[in-house]
C-alpha cells in the first residue's frame, strides 16, 4: 500500500462482534445522545466527573465543540425519571502518521462517570462501546489525552508521544540562526477575528506525526477562548506572529504575562505561553527571541512542546532551563494491518509481529510487515513471530516516538528472534518526534 490519504470507508467487520464489548448493568441503558437536546445533561455529568463548576463569565465565552452523532451516554432508568449516569464523545480526526499519510481516527473526549454510579462497570461499557463505534465507522485509530493515566492501557491505548515544558529565564542565550533578524515579530492583543486564520494557517502547515489539525469552526474557536477566570491577575491573551518581510506568517504563540515585583523592587514577571508553533529555524529563533526579551519579565513558561522542539537546541545553556516531560497523545490501533500499512518506515522492514489484543480479536495473531520509506504491506501469517507485544505497546511505537528496543528493555516487547529487534526498532522510528500540540 503506497502512502496517501486513507479514506473513511467502513470496514467489513460487524462492529457488534468485532469488539468484545461490556454490557451495562440491569436498570441502565446505553444510547447515543443528541448533542442539542441532551446538552444540559452531558455538561452536568462532565462537571460531576471532573469536579468543576464554570463561572458565569466563562459560560459567556464557552464554545460547544462536540460533533453531532458522536456522543454516547448511559441512562439510569431504575427510578421514575431517567438520569444520565455516564458519557463519552469523540471527534472525527485525521491523524498524520510517519510518511505523511493521514488515517481516520476517533478523538476520544468527555469521558465521565457520575460519582454516584462508580464501580458498576459503566466506564468499561462506554469505552468498549466507543471502540466498537470507531470500528463501525471505519476509523483505524482512536486517540486521546488521559486525565487518569492508569485507565487507558487496559483498553489498548499506549502513550505514543511525549512533550516537554520549559521554564526559561529572561534574556536566555539563544544561538543565532541565519535569516532570523530579517523576520518581523508582531505583538498584539489576541483577536480571534483577526488572528484566528493566521494561527490556523501556521498550525496546519506543521509536518509532524500526530499533529492533528483542527478541522471544524468550533474546534478552531475553542482554542482561542480567553477564559476570564484563568487569568488570575494576569493580562488577557496576547499573540506573537512572526512574518517574513512579505507578510507570510511563519510562527506564532499565544501567551499572557503576569507582573510581579520582589520586595526589593526587582521585576519578576512571568510570560506564560499557551500554544506555539514555528515552521522553520529562523522563525523559531525570532519567536523565542521576542518572548524571552519582554520588559519586566523574569522568565518564560512554555506550553507543551515536542521533545525535539527547536527551542531545546536554540538554548546555548540547556542547564539554565527547567525541563519537564509528560505524556501527550495516546494511540489505540483498531485495525492493525491497515494502520501498519498506512505509515512509512525509516528503513526497510521485514518482520513478523505477534500482537495480543483482548478486546479486538481481529487484531490478534501474527502479522508479516514488509516495507520501507515508500510504504508497506501487511498480511496475516502462520510463520513464527520475531517480536511479540500487546496492542497498547504497538500503539506506543506506532508514531515513531517510542523505540521498540526501549520497550523490549522494559519487558514490554518479547524478543523471539534476537536479530530482528534492532532493524525493526530502526524502521519504526522516525526523524521527527510525534506530538499533537493541543489538547482535546
């Protein structure tokens, strides 16, 4: 199979049998929700599940970005009136994979169980229903951000990318990059009407595995909301846009500042970056040069950055920065042969993988993967396996950010043929680290 955009054609598998789903207990009913008629109940369960209450000023600017037909709930029908007890939803995403192809995926979100209905199997029922619906729509992957990291491995999800968050002092020594001084950095108050299209133009132009584009008006609008209660004595959102002399946008960052003074009258302000992206080294140098040189500020706290972000290599003294790693995008393969055939490989690969998958039986078995930089083919086989691993660990390695060799060292990949690990790990890797760059 050669690289290209993979369509959203439905699979031949019957979704009701392709996934081992869990039924809800007696007295409960699982059903698709109407994102308009049931909106109040959906929001209520979400707030119960995540323990928050939205202030009126935040309500006024909130954006409803859930997509019709993709939200499912569990109704408690044991009383005189049915009440919503659990909910989940998903977005229709197109996920870029190594080599540039995009696979249809379900972006799992809004997973919540009312605390009065915990420990009854509702989460498992809704999550296995999500997997079945994803298979039924012909989406090869499910992706998510985990609120609780201990949950999703049980459902076949693996951490496919990590991010770095940096704290950098003002005036940090950044290496010079040819052309950076020729670029123009505009600093302005964020205005979605004026800056939204520019931000999305740059964001959509980033080439990186896992970098999901925001393809609906609601998702784009949601990223620009300036939540009043999150300011906490900080200013409203600002934006930095880096342009060529001809006006072409090449980088951006949304940020806000918080002024602070020491008892001795020394300025100790903080620049908090919410999101950033740059399309080349010169643009990255111009962007971070501007953000680390704002008056009265003492430090810059970045948003979550890819682990190979240019900033890490622009800093002349990395020891002077505080760096924290965290999990980013989780990936669950729903159609193993389609997913493996859909990406390119950094080197020639010819390996038989034994995949374990307790929830999607069609994924389990031996798969012969052959391919390289131009694409790959995957066939079922009875030949002996070279490597054996769980589908969650395959998800961790899938975007090229987690080495199969590292997983083997941690006991998560069983090496059945010692000569196969190094070439397979090399092939599954990718020169550009995967990352998503925004939460959903």
